[in-house]
């Protein structure tokens, strides 16, 4: 019984770490993966580096997309697209209409 009592603080620390750190990270990763898979032509996006553009082409083989910007067309990996900033961009564009 004493052995379990000495491990109880470690179990509690692990539980707290799981619910406050690991579970939210897993949920966010799942949301980002879903966002990247649901991209379609014509979507307005912002990359994590801050480039604004519109999706012109999607390639499922290498998980990339071509984004048209004012400077031209650039090929990016889908994971380089910011989910939060792109959603914010599209919600403000809808609100202005």
C-alpha cells in the first residue's frame, strides 16, 4: 500500500500534464490535418510565413498546393498554410460583404 502512495504524486502530475498539454496538442494537430485536407481551389489562405494568396492547384501526391499571389504563383506544402489566420481572413471577408 505504501508503494502506491509514493507513486500517487507522479500519477497526478502525469494526469495534469496530459489534460493541459498533450490532449490539446493532439486536438489541434487533428484540426490542422483536417483543414489541410479540406482545402480546395479558390480558397483564400495565409501561409505561416505571412504570404497571402488564393489556392490555384492542389497536388495530393506530394501534399502540396500552388498559391497565386500578386507576385505570381508559388508552390507550398499544405502544412505551411496557417489554419487560424486563413480562417480569420475568410471570416472577415464574409463579414465585409
